[in-house]
């Protein structure tokens, strides 16, 4: 099982990769996922160590990937 710090790094790096692959901005992701932009930024910049499953699911749905 990943420790919380490693899980946070995975979330940040995965999000950055997906945004780059889809040529999407943080604001566009927020709009498409209905997740507040501040929450998206907090995940992106590593300020959130354990985002809610519902938040991650909404983000994953935009990119058509699983959690």
C-alpha cells in the first residue's frame, strides 16, 4: 500500500500528465468535472494529501480513466 506522501505524488504527477496529454487547463478540468478550481489547484500543487474519492472520480471521469 502506498504511504500518503507517495500517493500524493502519484496524484500530482498523474494529473499533470493527463492535463498535458489532453491539452487541458486547470480551469477547463474544473469546468468539465464540476470540481471547484481551488480543489483542482490544491491537488495539482500537492496541498491536498488525500482527496475525496468522489473528487478523484469526477476528475477521472473527465479523462475516461479509473481511479
